[in-house]
C-alpha cells in the first residue's frame, strides 16, 4: 500500500469517525434538552394534581417565559384548561416568538436561546396570484458573549407559514434562521422568500 492510499484511507476513517461522534453528540444533547424542557414546567405538573389544582396566577410566569410559553399552552390544552392561559399571550406572534426561541435552542441550530428578541413584521405571500395568502412572522434576535454569534448582532428569524384561519400555537412547520441573515444584510421580505422556497416548499 503506497503512502497516498494510506493517507486517503486515514482521512476517510477520520471523517466517518467524526461524523459518528457528531451524530451521537447531537442526539445526546437533544435528549438532554427535551428533559430540560419538561423540567421547566414541572411545577405546573405538580400543581395540576388534585387536590391543589392550577390557577391563572400559577400559569402567568410560565406564559411570560419564552422557553416555557409554548409548552405551557400545549399542556393546558391537554388538561382542557386553556381558560387559565393569559389572553395577552394568546396571539400568533407570541406563540411564534416562543416557537423560535425553542427552535434556536437545538444543538444543530443556534444552540442557545436568544438574549433579546423582537417582532419585526408579518410578511405575506400570495401563493398563486389569486389571493391565496400565507403569512410568516419575522423576528430579530441577538445573543451576548461568549456565544460565538454575538458578533453578528441582530439576526433575522422566520416562523410560519400561517394562514388566514390559523390559530395561535398552531404548529409552524417552517421555523428557521440563518446566522448570516443579519438585519443590515437581508430584508425581512428576502429572508421570508428564502425560508418559503428552501424550507416550507420542501416539506
């Protein structure tokens, strides 16, 4: 076996080993994140058990928190107690905001929750020129050091698609963000177009 072949085989083995490690590492982090998410609303689980029962005051802090809002809504819906969910957070924008924050936490994405997040605008697309509209909610967010994305500043994130009859907390199948899509480089309309064509239309 000559030296060139040996080098090529070594590189291939290294790539395979690294890919396997990365896959295992990501899977492990996702499992840990899922456990953390369940733990965040554990106090609600405990209070929901008789004879205590949940109150609107119990729910409010969890609805206010970006990282527990979405799961809190789903849990209350499961309990058939959505009357306890605060109305000011029962909007498509508030649901989309929480969905984006949770999505960004994934190890394959930003691997962190944003330190700041703001709703920018809704961008609407006419699918076929016949007033068949779909909507995307656009946010800007940023993280602080030591996260490596801190130097990017404000980054755009897109959540959707939503339809005219969509309800708050309907599942947004095309939640996405590219770290390179900062507000000084890409417009909300451009980012929605990219997400719609490359994410939503391929699912």
